[in-house]
């Protein structure tokens, strides 16, 4: 029996690739090799070593009068500025060893020859101990007195008077918008850094660390950064006209909006701290209802809950149950506004307080007393 097997064509034989198959890649490789060889520095014949003399400096055409004035200002104010470092003290439970933990750094300045220095309260707020660096030397500093409402603190160091250079101070009434100012301090720990700008605005209000309003604040575009806090803001005569205290910045670095506590406030508060170790605030001698109670009860003003028997309000005729509606003929509707307005005044100032008593408006002249 015959069998039948169909014939199938044989598969084509593979052919070894020839040189022509790779010629595009060979061309690209050769081109790259040529370019590397051509642009290689040694190919251009650059000398391996030279023996050239130093370049001669160009002659100076002198300095601007403003630059010379700034140099003198810096040299005059620098000895008065200090660096402030705060530390908390912790004890290891196992070894009982005591460690100093850094809490922050800031700036400050010498107030007088008796060893008193000024800085911001928030610089030493959480500190158990502090150190002051001045002219390359470091001293242990004692917290003499604090005024959280104004974000000011006074430190004391035991240093010979001959080694202290008190800063010159100005006066707030001489300030004007557009005036040139200089911030001197230790931003980011870089000591004795000077920046310049102008007064951008006066009469600003900022909030202190304890929530109280600080009034009549100076706004400046001089660069103020973390570490500048507590340092002086200077006028073109080198006088301290403010204490750098805060910046407005989403990033935490300078954005051209800085704030300084005005010199008149600094002078008054620091003098009180030096003499009495505490700041004396002007007050009415009253206790009032909270803003929440005022809102919930839709009251027309601020109810007086209690009057201190020997306080200014009692002496002036105010009573518990009176509702304060105006201060010096300007309406007040919140406790924060009331205390903020009073805090801008001085002990001994007279203020006109308008109240509702038995649904009738009555006014009383109150002489503010220290609290």
C-alpha cells in the first residue's frame, strides 16, 4: 500500500548580518568620539600651570556720604548690642545629671551702666536660665523683670560698668513714615547683622504672646528675621527708636513687614521693670463680663460685674451693674477693645467713661491708677 507524504517548502536560511547592517551605529559612535576629542580642554592646548601675578585693584572713587554715615552708625551702636540665648534645665531620672537644653536665641541691648539689658519677653519666656554674648564674651544673665503685655523683658549681668556701652535712645514723636531706619541684631545666629529700610507705617497694633494688644507699633520694611527679636531699631543718628519684636510672613522669614515696639513704650516699661521688677499698667479697677456673655445677651456695651473698693472706678463714681458704652466719647463694644484703649494711656491720665445706668447715659471722669 502506498503512502503519501506531502512536501513542505524548507524554511529560509538565516544569513549572518553583514557590516552594512551596522553602519548607521558606527557613524553615530564615530561622530560622538570626534566631538569629545575636539572639545576636550587639553586638546585646545590649555596650560597645565601658570605663574601670573596678582591683579592690580582698580582705584576707588570714594564712598557715598550715606555709606560713611551708615558705617559710623554701625560702629557706634555695635558695642551696645548683645546676643541672648535661653535654656531650660532638665535632670536625667537615671543618672541625676542636669542638662541645659537650648530654647531659643535672640538679640538685646545694653540699657545702662548698672548691667541692665533689654530684650523681648518671648525670647526668654520658656527659659530657666539665660546667657548673654557681647564682644566675644559670654555672661550668665538673670531675669530681672518681665512685661508680657508689651513683650519686653529686662535682664541683669554682673559686669563692670566700664565694659558696658548703653544704647542711645530717641523719642517716638520724632518718627515719620518714610524715615530711614536700621535693624541691628543676630538673625539666624549671625551676630551683629545690620539691615536697612524705612518706616512703612506708624500706629500699628499687634498681639503680644499673651493675647494683649500692643499699640502704636512701628512697621518697617527693614529685614527682620528670627534672631532679630529683642534687638534695636535705629534711626539715622544711631538712636534706638524701637525694639524689633515680630514679622508678618507666611514662611517665617522676612517678607518686608516687620514690627517694633516704640521707644516711648520701651522707656516707660523698662524703667518700671528696673525700679520695681514689674510693669505697672494703667487700669480702671473693675471686673467686667466676658465678650461671650455680651454677644449672647445682645448687650449694648460692657457690663461692670465688680468695682474694687479702693480702685479708680470706685473713686470716680462707677458702680457694679453699669454698662460701659464709650471711652472718651468713642464707642466700645468688647472687653478687648476696652482694655486695649486703656493700656495706651498712662497712670494718672484722666479718661471720660460713659455708661448706661437705669437706661440713662451718664459720664464719669476717672483718673487711671496703676494695677
